[in-house]
């Protein structure tokens, strides 16, 4: 059975909710476990994740500390998350590897820029 892909967020509130869910699942936590860490009801977490309720700044601050992420990460779109993930992987590359990667990317862009 395939996992159901959620529809893209249509508001900032939904975007933050999807990112809260993503970070919670990365930790392997249930909504109840996150709620317990934040001293709130599980239903409140559910409402955050569905974009029905906006977390306070205090709750956002506590969440990003639990998730060990920067606050702005909760506001990234799925496309921005993919870009950030890909770009963070280049940090471990040597200068020679980065130069080779740049050559590959330049060639790819050049070969696809004529396809209009």
C-alpha cells in the first residue's frame, strides 16, 4: 500500500503544520509524545499539524529546540527543503570534488538551456 501524499500547503499556517509533522516524525515521536514535551494536549498538536491552529512563539521556540533546528526551517516549502538538503551535503566535499560538481552542473544547465 502506497503512502498517501498530502496536498501542498495553501497557507503559511498549513506549511508550518506540515513541517511540525515532518520534524516530529523524524524523531519517531507520536503526537502525544510531542504534546507531553510541550505540556499541551495531543489535540493541539493535531490542530497545529493540520494548519487549524497557530502555535505561539513560545511553543515554536520550544519545538525548534526539541527538533534541534533553526526556527526558519519550520517555514520552508517542500522545494526549499529539498534544495537545503542537497546543498548541505556538499559541505563534506573537497575543493576538487566541488569543482568537478560545478563542471557537471554547468554542463547540465548548458545542455538544457536550449530546450525551449
